[in-house]
């Protein structure tokens, strides 16, 4: 397996960045090549498109946007602005240094820039995702769990038998539950590693994947809305007591409250507000694109395969997904990966020094 190296350059005299180059470097990760810029443009366009759709949808919906949500959005933007401002000052003051300490500080500033950019885009994307899930749930379209269950049966998969099989082993149940719970830590760790290692191009690709895959989730949850396999099969607790009472049902009360109109406010502080989608499987999508983002390093890829593999399997007995949820989630992730890997048609005769100059901008 080829070993990937961070996209860093030899330290040298660097010209002070202009406002335009800073905007390109911060928001489009332009210093990491045309591919990174293309991926960031795709991510921002997707984000803006979702915001436009939701603003129109919200104006016709019975839902309202909680004022408290703006506090989190404002803090996110404010902290990001402070981080960018600090990094811009460091970049300006150290533009002409060539000593080892100065170069190390300058490179450290670039890593902070990457993390600030990732945090800003991911935070804003989380806002529009949760808002969309509320709006889609409030549409109260008929549940399609019976159809999803029939597809599982047609595939030869017995959901209840699989859950009972996993539950028969306390160790297997514990491993799968912990694999499912690892999702936020793996997500944060993936982003942090890409930033710390200076992999701006890989980070841009990952952010584009997260944005593009949500388009598939958004369509899927409207075409085949579902309550989840536990709500459909309603198995006795004895068949999943090792997996844990409440598995796959933590979202159900909020889901039904939104559908019935009992809850009419999009409030990000509401417990389980990020767990409203059961079809397709968002955990499966995350498992695939996180593993894909960590390719190239044995000591990150192998743990990612193991942990994310457990996460994917756990989406059935602990997450309460139908098997077809995972299959469609995997297809969405594969399509998004195919899209981000499409060639840009960059001229091959462009001098190699151009990419170096761009990276140093």
C-alpha cells in the first residue's frame, strides 16, 4: 500500500498573502491544487442549495426555526472568523521567514486554517441537515417499512433472526454497540487527522463527499420514509436485551411528535434531533466515506476498516435499520466517491512548478 505524505512544501521565503489569496486558501483550499478547489466549490454549492430549498420549504411549513439555534450558528461563524483572522496575522507576520521555528509556526497556522475551515463547513452542513430532516419528517408521508421488510425477505434476510443471533452473544452485542457509538469519535478523528497531517486535498474531498451523500439521503428519506425496523417488527425485549433496551427507537418519540404536529419547532437542542432518518442508513454512508478518506496509511486504514465495519453491522441490531437501508446507503456513498474521482481535464502540459507556486500561495 502506498504511503501518502502530507501536502507540505519546503520552507522558503513566502510572499505576503493578499485578501483574495486568503479567501481562496481558506474557503476553497486553493493552496492544495485544482482538485481541492473543485471539491470545495461542490461542497459550498450543495450547502447553499440546501439552504435555499429549506428557506422556501420553511415558509410553507407549519414548522418554525427556534431562535436559540441562531446562537450556535453565530458562535460557529464568530469562532471561525477569529481563527481565520489569527491565522491570517500569523501568515502575514511570518511570510518572509526562513528559519526552522518560523517555518514550523507557519505550517502550524496552515493546519489551524484547515481545521477552522472543516469546522465551519461541517457545522453549517449539520445545521441544514437537521433542519431538512425536521421538514421532511413533518411532511408525514406514509411509512414504507412494510415494503422495506419485503425487500429484505426477497433478499433472503431475516431481520428478527439476525437480531436474535447477535443478541445470543453478550460479547458480540457489546462490540457492535460500541462500534455504533464510535461514530462521532471516528468522524471527529477523521477530520482532525486530515487537518493535522496537512492533507488539504483529502479534506476537501471528504467534505465534498459529506455534502454530496446528503443529497442522496434527502431524496431517500422523502421517497421511502420509514420508522425503523424495531418499530415495524416490535420484537420482545428478550430477543435483544444484550443489545440494549431502546435500540433503534431513540428517535421514535420525536419522529411521531413531528409527524403529528405535537412538535412544531426546529430546535437543535431537542434530544435525538439528528436521528430522524432511517432510510437510507447514514451510518453506513459515514462508515464508507470515512474509511475511504483514511486510505493510504496502514495505521489509519486498518483501524478504520475494523471500527467502521463494526459500525455498519451494528446499524441493523442496534441502529434498527433494515438491510436494504445499508445497501442503498452503500450505493449512495459509492456514487459520491465516483463523482469526486471524476477527472477535471486539467492540462497535462502545465509546468510542474505551477502547482508548487499554487500551494505556496
